[in-house]
């Protein structure tokens, strides 16, 4: 995984503009051969599971709580 600051790296900004129709929209996610502009969490996780499963853990069991709300 590589995080790129498009305001510091001109080449990264050019890639994002090409993907996002000329806009510098963040986040823009490139996973495998798929590019996502401002993806939902679900879309991002699905792309990572498909193209780079080693970056993400196993799918939790149905009903398992992964996140805990704090007040």
C-alpha cells in the first residue's frame, strides 16, 4: 500500500486528475486494475478484498461486532 500526498507529489496529482476527470478528488483509491474516486467504505473494502486480500483481514462472522461505539 502506498499513500500519496497529491499536493506534494505532482506525479500523483496527475494520476488522480486522469482518473477523476481532471479533478483532484481525494480520496482516490487504485487497487489492482480498479480505480475508485471518493469510494464508500464498502466499495473500498470490496476492491481490496478482490485485488489485494493480503492487506485486509478475514470477513468477520455474521453478527460479530467489529467496531465499538464510544460516547
